[in-house]
C-alpha cells in the first residue's frame, strides 16, 4: 500500500475529539500541515496543462473527475529552490474558501508525512519577523512528535489578485 493510499484510509476514519486534525507533508526538509477537513484527496504527480500568463508557481491545471483544478507548486510559491519531481512528489487536492466561493485547488509537495492531532493549547502563533517576511498564510506552529510543524491557513495562501488571475485562466 502506498503512502497516499494509507493516508486515504486515515482521512476517511473518524476524527479524534482531541483538537483539530492536520495532514502533514514535507517541503524542503520542513514539515507543514493543512486542516484535514479541507483535503479532498492525495494524488501522485501528473503533468499539468500549462496556462499562459499565470504566476511561475502555477504548474497549470488538471482534470479531476470533470473539475478543472489549478495546481500550485508550494516550493515555487514560497521561493524555495526547485526540486525535480519524484515518486514521492504528490498533489494534495484541497477545498479553498475565497471571498466569492469555495474552490478546489491542488498543491504540489515533496511528500506526505502523517495525520496528526493538534490541541488548541498546543497551537502557537507565528513569530513576528517584521515587514520583511510575510506570515499571513501561517495559521500557527506546533510541536508534533518532537518536530516543529508549520500549520498553513490555505485560504490565505494565495491573495485575491492571484486567485482572480487563476480563475480567469481556467474559466
């Protein structure tokens, strides 16, 4: 059973009542997490259809059961060095709330890690780095199994201008 298949089983299981659950994933050696209730599915990497005039981190779009889904490379979105996609590279398909509606989007990550519970009292605010580093898309930080996990606010991961640009390209 692949990691993605194993996590599909965990995603479908009942939520634990001890805090919120997060799907954690790796990106440039760091562990990140997104709210498990926003995860639609986890797919192995497949080539996306490129759309002209989109930001560099937009890999393009893929068709998932009749829905055109924009695919965002988080390494590029965060300004990290490129890494050649491998067998562990996956697309996490998520529901993202915008001002107008809920969209389905995919994020390319180096690999999935685990599903974990984070109690509200274990969630720490992102540190203030001043104006030079934006943490608007960081929901908070938590330590899980002795590892620091950066929990992302996926609704703020892309600003409204970028979402409008992507929406115009896939409509």
